[in-house]
C-alpha cells in the first residue's frame, strides 16, 4: 500500500516560508483597481488609506485616456499605496450622485475620510501626478 507523504514532513519550514512570502505583499505598494463598494471604501477610510475614486464608463474615450495616465503613475510610483475604486457611471448611479460626480471621467482623491482632490476630465500627466504625489506625501507624515 502506498501512503501519501506530506512534503512538510521533509521540508518543515519550506511550506510556511512560501506562504509567508506569498502573503506578505507590502501594504505600501500600489494596489490594483477594484470595483467600488461602500464597505470597501469605508474600510479603506478607517485605515486612513490613499483612495482614488474613478468614475468610469466603458464607452468613454476620456476615461480610457485617464486609465493610461493612472497606469503610468503606478508604474513610475510603485511605492505609493494608492487604492483605486472604480465607480461604474452607468450601473452605480447612486454612488455617482453620492460623490457629486457631474459625469464620467471624474477622479476623486481621498486621504482616509478627507477629500483632497476632485477633477473632471483631467488628462494631463503632470496635473494628475502632482495631485497623487501631494496626497502620498501628506499620507506619509
């Protein structure tokens, strides 16, 4: 009879080390975009996180350009702990109204519970980068 052998018997610390390394992503790194939920937003606010609300529509060419600017920012600043929550302009009208977004392509930046920047249809790298950088510096104080 062949008995299954646990790898952890032969490599007792290996499995634990792999799990710790895989699960220890630095919380200070830029986070990928995720869909907006009020629960996630509230949790990030309680953590005093840097939160970008991106009011987005699939059909919006300005939104597509903003995505490119934000991707460039994340690439240039991987150490900035920016959490991006995407609000679907067409399907999440309640939150579009809640945050007073006049249209798609609205970017709203929060440091915890404080709104620190609001922009509509902004496409200039230098303007978006400057707002994100200023908030990131403020969050590290």
